[in-house]
C-alpha cells in the first residue's frame, strides 16, 4: 500500500466524534459482509485495521451497537449518536484491533486494499479488486 501521513486523523460527518491513529495500519481491506453493507448502506466497506494502542478518540463519545459476528462472537460497532455515521468496529475475535471505516478518514486516498473479505456475499456487479488475497470470510491470522 501507499503510506499514509501520520497521525492519521478522521471523524464523523457532523464532526462531534474525532479520532487519531499514530501508526501505519496493520492491514487494509475491503469487506463485502452483509453487516458492513447494512451499516454503511453501501456495496462494501473499505477498512483499515489498527492496534488499539495506536488509536485514540480526540473528541466525542461514540455510541455502540453490539451484535454477534459471523464467528458467533461479539462485534461492537461504534457510530456517532448525533449524525449516525458508522466509524469503527471492535470484534471480540480481534481483541487488540480497531477496524476503522476508511470513508471517515480526513485523507483517505492513500488507501489500497491488500485483502478482500467475505467475497461470498459480494454483489454480483462488484468486481473484486485484484488483491493478493481474496477471501471467502475472515483471514486466519488477524493483526495485533
Ligand atoms: Zn457525527
Ligand atoms: Zn464486514
């Protein structure tokens, strides 16, 4: 991938929630799962996976929606209670990771997906990017 400028900053549509990421993401992906489609209202979700220690909120307190993920384990999705923007997710299956939706970054254009996840539920007109790894579900090894 191309390298982002650090710190990476982003936030929700209304600006109430702001965050900062101090390190280059451990992984970049597009996720075609139905939950990402529902929460973003879109065909797929571009996401970056960052370590929880390199992620911090700089303003606001997101609301949390909990559900059971594909693995049956809990996934917490964080969103702005004022404008409704989905911001990031914390799956229990990846306890040290924060999965940030790339559309919420201030400068998203450096992003290139290294993986395509849950390709089994990709919409038929969507062409899976030519990534090294196009996976039917989640990767085996998850970043810290
Ligand atoms: Zn907001
Ligand atoms: Zn997903």
